[in-house]
C-alpha cells in the first residue's frame, strides 16, 4: 500500500502569517495533486505536479514536488481567512495506476 | 463552481428505501468515479468507469449499484442501506481512461443520511 503522510494534521494561524504543509512518502509517485476542500463541498483541484523538482505558483500558493518524486510541499504566503479549509495531497503511484492515494489532510484555520 | 454536478445535494432515507444519486459532467472526460467520504477522512474509492464500462469495484457491498448511461452521466443506485453508509458521496471525472494518471475533478457531493 502506497502511503502519503501529511503534516501538520491541524494548523491554526493568524491572518498574514506564512505556512507550509508537507506531504511525504517512501514511495515514488508519477504525479501528485493538491486539493482544497471546504465543509460540505467536494475537493477542488489546485495543482498537479509531475516532474521531480517542479515548482508551481498559484497566486500566494507555491507547490513543490521533490526531486525524487516522493514528497511535496505547499507554502502559503500571507494567509487570508479565505484560505481556511482542508488541504489534501493525492498521488498516483505509477504509470497505469488507477488508484489515487490520498493523504489524511491538513485542516487549516486562518484567524482574522 | 465545479464542472462536475451532483444531485441531490442532501438526501435522507430510511433503510428500506430505494434512491439514486446522479452525477453529470460535460468536459468530455472518459473516466468517472464514485467515492465515499466519512467525516474528517480522505475520500475512499468505490467504483471506476472507463469509457462507460465498469472497470473497478473496490469490494463495495451490492446495496450500492453504479450505472453509467452515457459518457456524461453516472448514477449510484441505493437500496437497503445501513446507518454506517451515512457519508458524503463524491463523484469525480478525469480526461482520459483508466490508468492514465490524469487529475480528477470532483463534484460537491451528496450528503447522505440513513435513518
């Protein structure tokens, strides 16, 4: 079983602070997705990373895929209350894999 | 706004009822998925349809019956559910077929409560 370990599990910060969420595995993933999910709604796809060492930016969010494609991070600059939600990383363990492996998620609360 | 539309948004049913969940996408995606999500847990895969054929059944009880009438629609028929089946049921789709590793796009889900 391929596992994705996310940390921290919970994070509560003040508006304007920076934060980083980590997604780690001992296995190689062919691609990795980050989602944000708000209560009562489905996960919303934020980004897909496929190349080792890849960095993608989405406004104040920066996503990085590790060189060995075993880990990823999400960095948020100057967090805002609208960033509050559950952040999930999910990945495919190899070409031809149908099973999207999810991390357990990081619940982020940004306090005004 | 999600491009995967699920109805109804909420459903309350008794254990003897028969109901259906519906999912629709018009992105031309050829793989569609049903997931079950319990509170504070990540989604768990139930079924995968690839090119309108059932490709994966993750050992789901027969009281859940999926159907894919065409490439845009996916249904989940429910019958004789148990209280532990109460959860958020998510539909997702991806561009190419099974095993293509394409990112999945999720609907907002149906919140199901079994009395």
